[in-house]
C-alpha cells in the first residue's frame, strides 16, 4: 500500500526519468506534475477541515464521505484531524487515489500540542531566543508523533493594540524583536530537515498587517501607508521568508483596499518577487470566499479567480477552488501555468516531509505513547514557563517568599483552574495534566487557606470575609486576578481592559491586613490594573503558562528561579492611550505636560503603566557609561557599542541588555527610539560583563516609502539600558 505512488510513478513516467531517479525534490515534483490531470492538480489545492460542516460540503459535492473525496484525489491537505487512527484512515484513502499522493495534515499548534507551554506572547517575554526555539521544537516533536505535519504557526503579526485578542499569539509590538522571534520559532518547528521525526512545517501568518485591525477589532479593515508597513509591520514576515518557512498564510483583512488573499502586491511583488519565496501559500479559513462580503469579488467564482491568479496556492475550507478552478482554467481566465506553479510547490513540500518515501512515518502509536507528556517535555515546558513570568513590582523584597512559611492564603479561582492555566488555543492540550498553583503548593506541603474572593464570571467580590480570614490565618497571601483564558485569542477583541473593580478592591483589602501580598496577574494581553499597581507590594504578570504553570510559579515565588523576563508590549495606563507603543514619533509638537498644544490628552497622561522592555529581577544591575568604538563612521562602516553590566545584588540573575537607536534627522520622520539589538546575560552576585553591540546598516537604516532599506548620513542617538524607558545615550555620526 505505502508504495503506491512510487510504483505508479515508475510506470507512468518512465520516459521522463533520467538514467537515475531524481533526488532533488523539485525534480520529483516536476515529474509527478507531468502525470496529473487538471482535476488532480486542483485536488491538491483544496484543504478541507474535519470539523464544522463536514458532511455538508462533501455530500453536496457528490461524495458519500470525506474518505471518498480523498480517494478521488480531491484534497491535498486536511486540517483538524487529530487522532492517529483517523489520520491513518485518510492517508490510506489518499494512497488509493490514482497517483497515490499523500495528504498533509495541518493543525493550529500555537503553544504546544498535548503538553502546553506558555502562550506565545508569554514566551516572547523571556527575550530568550534559544528557549523559544527549544519550545517550538518540543511542540514539533509531540505534533509529529501525533501524525500532524504542519502547524499554522508562528503568528508573526505585530500589534500595538491590546484590545486585539490575538496579541496572545504573537511576539508583541516590536518589529525587530518580532523578526528574531519569528526566526527562532521557525527554526524550532522546522529544524534543518522536514522529514526528521522531531520537525514539522511551519506557517508564517497572517500575511499581512492583520495585527493592525482598526480599533483592535478582529477581522477589521487595515489601512496604513506603505512606509509604515515596511518599517513596522513587514520585518517579521520578511524574516520568516528568509528563514525558509515552508508556508505562508493569507490574512483575513484587506490591505490597500484589496483583501490579502487576492493581493498581488503582497503575494507577487513582495513575497515571490522581492523575497524570492519558494514555499506555498495557504488561504486563511474561508478567506477566499470572504472576498465576496469584502465587496471585492462579485461571487465565489470571481473570488477563486482573484485568489489563484494572485498566488494563493491552497484554499482553506471555502471550496471555491473545488467548485470553480476547472472552468476558470478551461475558459482561459486562469492560465494553467498558475495551477502548475501552485501544485508544484505543494508537491515539493510533500516530498520534503518524506511523505512519498513513507506516508505513514508520522503514524506510529508507540512513538506517540513515548513522546506525549514525557518527563522531558514537561521539564522543557516548566523551564519555558518560568522564563516567561515578568516581575512588575517587588517592594521591600516581598518576593521571593521564604520557603520556611507554612500557611498560605491562596485567593482567586484562577489559582486553581486547569482550563485557564492551560491558556487559550491549546491544540490537544491535556487539561487533566495541567498543574495548577493550588496543586503545586499543596504538593510542596504548604497548608493552603483557599478562598475564592471574587466571582470568576462577573469579577465581583464574593465572600470577602472568607478571603480576609484566610489572609489573617496565613504567613503570606497569594492572590490571582486577571481575565479568563478564553477572553484572549481569535475573535476575542475587548473594549475594556481594566480589571474588574471587584478584583482590585479585594487586593486592596488583602493588603490592608498587613500580611505580605503577592498578586499574580493572569491574562493573554496587556491589562490595566492601576489600583493593584499602586497598592500591592509585589506583582507578577504570569500570562497563561500551560501544563507546568503551578510548578513554574512556585519556582519563581520561592526564588528557585530568579525572574528575568521583560514586557514585549507596552502596558497602557488608560484605555484611551491605545494603541500605545514605545516607538512613537516625536511629531512637530512633542508632548509637554505644561503646554496644551502638544501631542497629549487633557484628561490622562501619555505615560504607560509599564513600558516595553520592562521587568525586574530579585537582584539589581548597574550599567557603566556606554562607549562607542568610533563616534564618527563613514557610510557602510561599522562601529561597536560597549557597556559593562554588573550584578550588584545578592543573587545570580539575568538581565536583558537592550540597544535602541534614533535617527535624529532623516528624509522620513523616525521614531524617538527603535530596538535594534538585545542580549540576555546571566551574572553571579558581584560579577561584571562587558556587552558588545555591533552597529552597522541593520541598526541604523530604515525603509523608504518604496521599500528600499537605506542608511542616511547624519546624527544618531545610540541608547542602551534595561528597559525602553531606562536608557543612557551616546551620539554617533555617519559622515557624508
Ligand atoms: C483562522 C485563523 O485566523 C488562523 O490563524 C488559523 O490557522 C485558521 N483559522 C485555522 O484554524
């Protein structure tokens, strides 16, 4: 059975084969393409979901079942098939098709498959690219063992708007950092060999600009200048293409008034043209058909035509290709060459995955059993989780808690909710395996005085007296507040990010007991909690940490691990500040609180609650005066900035040393600062290290409105520090 395709190929294509069987996967794809009918080619361009309306579209199109459709070669990929037995059944059906072309199985593996790591925005807070890469590799290992070849991740969309629920899936607001994280995640998922047992195909999504949805409302229109796009949104997509990501996904939104799925500027000019991208492009869910309600295509046939002609190679779900591509090719409205190009790319991916050599290589039940939730994977998830926790406040060294304490008041339903701690969009994450904070503390032998304190649904205080009594009986109070895990993610835009007053009032009352109070703020996005910020002595922002959440929290709470994470998004102090980000421009009237006619509000400050790059440690660091190797360089010349960082506290700890640049005068206005380098270093107490940042074109340049990356002569501020608002500046001149 499993060699159907190979024997078929030998019979059918003997005249095309050179003396030896081709080893190059493009040649193998070409040979196969020559054997295919138009229907078979179009079949490869259809991706069908196992979920939602499964029987409808399939039976309406004359097939008794999805299996029968696959047997007829009418699908190139399935998504959302998650059990090994079904994967095997569908794959066998594909092998029974005339040419026996195997299917690719895809799934949204966003932060782990069955063992769950922190939500991607949380992982990004680690500023630890190696850890992020490792985490993606573990996700790939479990995913590949589960029979799946392709994740629809990473989402690399930049967003400066915390109202947008999908910020939880990305790496935050910064284009430079976003590009680094995109590369790390792609390396982690794909490795060097897509056919290896611990790698899968990645998908860079959503191309392009999806994170700029107007007013943070999911699926909303996007409108921005080309210059803005090139400088602040494009870098992670470009980095993904350069990193060899196997696939790209279209975005739902329009871009310059044209839906991304049919957008030739994005798909042809940028992706295939300037970036020479070779992989294949998949639409987003129904996004081909959705060009009709966008008001761009008059009907599904026109939508299929626009998408295929623009270069969307595979259609996810809406079946416009299935229904119309054949007639569009026969009428000459789509050149068959377009279809050939798309199918060639899809076949190439299948060869790269090793599916033709052994279509069942991903279907090994023993491997699945040994891999899923193994102690190694759980240890890695715990490691990633502790690296993701951000220490926002720590007055009087409230943290770490002494391990000698015995009685802990544990307040808030989020402390004990497996579903919330797992985080949103968690693939096949096993809920029973999630270690909550309550469970982890109990396992460590603490006596827990638990009280709900507020209602998880309404956010209103509930039985405050019980919570206060628990506090009075205990040596320390840990209180978890925040949003629910289901409140961030796709279609989870929010118009209110202030934590409910019930949660904030409760914290104030707990603080007034005089006991040490640690607040854990949980959420999938920046949230606003000014009362807690002002009153609580210690605050950790914990995102959603996944399977090992409770253990990782204990590691940080009791000081077994010294937190070193930093915020990858600015935390607003007021809703009215959103969108808020650190790389704003000076404007002609820079903000001045004493001058009304400047860029400011009359009723709220401009300052965020917590800036990008902010995060504390249990130790302290000092930075020496930074020095530039040369303060004047010729165009194209390099220099280097050096700064010595010293751990001045009593614990070993990590610091993220951040480099920012400002081009003081340019032919296009430039932001007041832009991250252009960072290094995470570990220092023992008293230890010093000199950190070096090379400064060249990459640090000093920007994109013109035409998309050319240039460095202009003139004066630059080079800034270094441990947060975007704590920087020392030196001047650099690039001579003419
Ligand atoms: C829609 C989402 O926008 C996309 O990110 C996801 O991969 C697909 N649905 C498939 O679930």
